[in-house]
C-alpha cells in the first residue's frame, strides 16, 4: 500500500522537476529583453555604433602603444649591439670624401671645332642647347656632378672635329653636281614608272596613295637590284633602329677608341643624335606641307597668274583641293555680299563676286565629274567632241613641237620620205644661202674660192637627189618625172643655187597638203589633238545643262559672260557671211605692283545670218605689239600694209596722249578687219579671233624668244652650224678647204642619218647596254664620248627625266636636247660648267656653312628656347597651299620652254615633280638616299654601300624580288 502511495505522490514531484528548465530559459530571455529595452530607452538607438567605435579605438590604441614600445626598445637594443660588436671606422675615408667635395674643379673646354670661328660659334650653341634640353633636365635630378656632362660634350666635340677634318679633305663638286642630281633624277624616274604601273593596273578604278607607295618600292628594287628602303620609310620602329645603327657606325669612325668603348657614353650620344637631332630633322624635311610652304617661300617674289590658277583647278584630280578652294570662294562671297558699299566700289565688288562665282562653278563641275567617274582628260574630251582649231601646214612645218607629231603621223602612213625631203631641202637652202654670202664677202676682200664652194654645193645637192629622187632611193619621193629630169639636167650643166629644189619642194608641199592620206587625215587623228594640247591651243571643257552631266560640250571661253569660243570663230566656213567689227571704246590707266600702264577696252561685234553677239575685252599696248609682231612674221605681206604706232612712255595724267593712241589703234583695227585683208590672208582670221576673244591674251614669243628663233627650228640650226665652219675658215687656204670639204661632203649623209634615226627608238645619249635604260639610274645614260662636261650633261639628263622626253620622236628629242643646251649657253655663255662649279664652291664656303648652321639653330631653338611641336595645320589650309604651290610653279615656267618642248609636256612635267613631293614615305626615301650618298662621299675608303645593303636587307620587297628571280632562273637552270 505504501509503495502505491509513494508512486502516487512521486508523479507530481517529477512533473514539477520537468517544468523547471523551461521556466528558467523563459526567465532569462525575459530579463534579457527587459534589460535591452531599458538600455535602448536610456541611451538611445545609436548606442550600438558608439559601443563598436569605443571597442575599436580601445583595440587600436593598444596596438599603437605596443608598436611604439617595441620600436623604442628595438632601436635601443640595435644601438647597443652596434657599439658593442662592430669595430670603429677609419678616419681617412670620411676625410678623403670631404676633400673631394671641397676641391674646386675647373672645367676647361676647347671651343675650336672646324677652324673657322664663324662656324664654331653657332655649332657650340647647338651643342649647348642639345645638352640642356635633352640631358641636363633629367640628369640634375640624379646627380650634381658635372663630369658626366663634360664627358658627353667632349665626345660630341671630338666627333665634330673628325667630321670637319674629313669634310675638308673631300672634293664636294662631284657630289653636288653629279651624285645628288642623279639621285633626284632616279627618284623621279622611279616615281614616274610607279605612276604608269598604277594607271595600267586598272584604268577604271583610281589607285590609292598606298598602292602608289607599294608600287614605288617595287620599282625601286627592280632598278636598284640590291637595296630597297621600304621598311625604313614606312615603319617608324625600323626607322629608329636604322638611325641608331647608323649613328653607332659614325661614332665608331669619328670617336677615339677609348671614348667609343665607353658604352654608357656611346649610347647617350647615339640617342641624342638619332632621336633628338636626325629623326626630327628627317620628319620635317619629309613633311609634304613643309615642302609646299618652302616652295612658296622660294618663289615668293613671283606673282600668281589667273590663267595658271584656273588651269590648276581644271586639271586637278584631287577632290580635297577642289573642295578647299570652293569653300574659300564661298566664304569670300559671303563676306563681299555683306559689305555695304556704294559708288565706284560697288563695281569692283561686283567683278570680284562674278570671279568668285565662276571659280566656285568650275570647282563644282570638276568635283561632280570626278565623283561620277566620267572622263576628265582634256585631250580625250577634245578628241571625242572633235571641235578643234585649225593649224595650217606651213605653221606645222616650222614649229618644233608641231613637227614632231606630224612626223610621227607621216611615219604611220608611209609618207615620211616626202616630209624628210622637204626638211632636207629647207636645210640645204639655208646653208647654201649662207655659204654664198660668205663667198661674196671673201670675193670683195680679194679671196677667190668660187669653184671649190660651188663644187661643194653641187656635191650636197647631188647627195639629196640620190637619196630621195633617184631610182635607187629607198624610200623614193614620188613627183612628176619631168621635174626630176629637169633637176638632173640642172645639176649636170649649171651651177647649183639655193633655189634649185624649189619646184619639186613646192610639189611635195602641195602633195602633203592636198593628199587625203597626209595633212587632211592628220587633222582627224588623235596625234593632231595632242599637238594642239602641246601648242596650248586646246580649249578646256565646259559642262552645261542638267546637274547629272547631260548636255556636255567642248568649248571654252574662260568667263561666263559670253558664249563665243575660239573654236566657234576659227571654224566658221568662209562661205558664211560673218562680219566682225571691233573698236576701242574706252581707255584707262592701271597700276600693278608699282608698274603703270595704259589699258584699252575693245568692244567686239560679231554678226552672222542667225545671230549677233557683242562682248568686251581688255588689252595693253604690249599685247597689241606682240600681236603685230606675230602676224607680220607669219604673213610677210602685212608688214608693208599694217603699221603699229610706236611705243612711248606717258604721264598718268596725259589724257591727250591716251586719246591719240586710242585713235591710232582704232585705225589699226579698222584696217586689219577689212574684208579685203581677211580674204588676202585666210589664215589671219585665226590670229585675229584669238586676239579679240574675251580672255587673258596668251602672248607669243617674247623678246628673248625672238632672239632664240634660230634654235626653234632644229634643222635650220644644225645647217647653220655647218655653215659656221665656212665663216670660221682659217687663213691657211689648204687647211680651210679641207675642213670645209669634210663638212660639206658629209652634210647630205648626216642629214639622212639624222632623219632616219626617227624610225628607231634608241636614245642617242644612251650607250648600247644589255639592260633596259629605263631600269637603271639616270647617270648610267652618260656617254663618255660626248664632249660636254659632266655637270651640264647631268642637268640636261635631269631635264630629260622631268619632262619625259624619251617618249618623243628620237630625232627631235636629240634636237630638243641641243636646243636646251644652246638655250642655257645663250643665257650663261660657254662657261656654264664653270658657273655650276663656282656655285658649288660658294655653297660649301665657310660663310654659307655657318649660315646653314645658324638657320638650323634658329629653326630648332628660336631665341635660344627649344621650339614647340608645330601643330598640324587644318586640312583645308594644306590643300589650298598645294593649289598655291602648283599655281606659282606653273606661272614661273618661261614661255620659251613651252615653245621648245610643248605646253602640255611642260605642265605634266611640273605637276609630276610637285605630285612626287606629296607623299611622306617617298620624301623619306629621297632624304635617306641623299644621306647615304653624302656618307659615301665623306668616307670613300669604307664600304658604306655594302653597309647600307645590309641595313636594308630585311626589306619585304627585296625578299619578294629575290624569290621572283629564283623562280625565273629555275627553269633555265633545269634546262642546262
């Protein structure tokens, strides 16, 4: 029973024990929550952050105190260890250091470099500025010791001294008169061939500048065969490496062995030369914009020519140039239209606005045509439209440029024998007349040589007969047999006269003029169009009609005020009743660059059956004088009829003089335009229309050109040279007759050989070689058998390369060379070579060298301060600079040169040279070629040519060329 009771009473106790832990945990959470609540109520909600901050500060402070305590104890311990274990230092070392610092070291520099004070002074300044701006600014942050700077300066001076010594020992005349001209001519030849190759690749798609550069270096390796400079000119990294290697070689040659072995010094000097001096200089010299500005500076005294400017605009194929000019014209138009003017100024502004509108219109037309991909070649446009000026046959035969094209055409049609006969007879007549004049003068002096002279003339005449008229002649001139028989009988029984061939020559002329195979067909040939372009008688195309290019025509008044062109006037049929009336309506006085002259306003009326037109043109008295000289030379019968009032000076206020001159010139015009005068000389109409057209009058020959008339006709000039042998007959009659007979006996044979050389395309100045002359350097064409000295010969070869005269008929090409040579000698005399050599001596004189060093110093350190990097100019400004440069270059070309080689050839040559300088990579190549030639001349005993070949050996173009050679040679080796 008790057990049961114990069990009954024990169950509540167990239940009470089991409930005690839950009650305890509940009480803990309760009291904790109550404490937290009371804590937050008492101290606020941010107390947690404060508490964390207090704890962090406590811990951080403890760490800082511990660190400071440890650092102090460690320093004390290390100090005790140092004094306890290390031996005391010797007092001699600190004392020696103090003495070295106290020593006042005097730096002595020998400022003598070249032996000429005028050169040494600017050179020392260049050295000082270079060290200051490239070394001192960073060296003084490392050390105050001056000995290092002294060593660098001394090293540079030693190099300059050795360089100056070597320069004094070298004869620089061959380099400046031959090598540098040859390098430039070869560079131009490579560029010309690259242009031709790019054009031939695809005529439809215009090649880019990158294509031209790549092709240029392809042609270079084909011509040089051992070297190509593409990597140096196109890769900045390779260029810097090349300059470093080159400077190191130069330092090896110029420095003493001890200085060169000092690597630190050598590297510093090398970097200063390569990166600080040579590279910036090459960058500047290679910049096309810098070259264009330099060209404008060189010809700054010449005036811009309106006609040359418009030619450049109409010939430009660069859209950037045209857009720059158009935008500038639009800007000027906007400014002029904003002006508020009245009175006389309004007329001037209106004229300026009209001119700017015309320039803007031409630019827009050219841009539109370039963007549309249509034909822009003036010659091809003229050939397509077929509206051309008429040049008489007699004018063609006496003009050197026109004769070339007619000769080429006659060769194509098989009529060359007729033309060569006419030319040979013309030369015979000139020679015979001069010899008979000499004979008559000697007879008056009591010297008799009648039989000998007439015998020589008969021999020359018989030679012409045998070569062109006999049955054995090949090719034979076909004329009436009775004329040939009459000539043979005259040669056998009568003394020869200058007029002995006149009848047959007249028949040959009529045959060339009338026969449809010759002159009439020549006027329909493309060669005739090219001839007009060379004579500057080809009008520029104008584009009228809709904006899409329809309604094109080929005519060409340079202003938009009239619709009349020279072609319209000159091609009018003689059957049409066209009346032309002109009179001077007003006079005025103009002042241009300090020169005062009278200006005459000519009003021109043109009446025909369908319409009537009127325009005004302005001419000076010099224009009248040139026009009168031109027509009286061409039409001899006019000289006795037309009289031009003489040239006189006048006062600006002398109105009576102007009125009298106006009256005289009006009478001159009225007499000139009479129907009887026009009918008497039909070809005169072309000259008159050209003079009265509303354009800038293109003068014919100047005074100097008229003095050089004997040079313009090559055959007559060569024949006069033969007759000069007679004039210079020595006193010894036997010796003189031998000399004259040798000349006369070979005259006919030489004439035939000279003319027949036109059949072959072997340039007479080039010796026979196994390689193509076009794939070698320009100097390789020098023939040692030519009597001229080297400087003049190289200059003539350079001119040959600039104007690409190799494409000409070879007989005329050689005569052009002779004309240019005689033109130079007529200007400078027979001492032209001496003048070239004297100019080279002047260029290398101490004064000029000092001046060059000063210009270099002032360019890099103006006012003694390193020049800042020139900001790149705006593209539009650079494009307008290009246009201005081409315009001035074209304007300064003398008219005499155009008369000798042709206007179109002159323009192409000048523009080709200008275009060559518009590529930075190609300019770099030319600078490096000049530098290499300079070093080869300075150190002839060292193998610099092999060195440069090695430095350029990594060229990609060179590797391609070698692979191409291997592939072409492999089949021939297999056959062997």
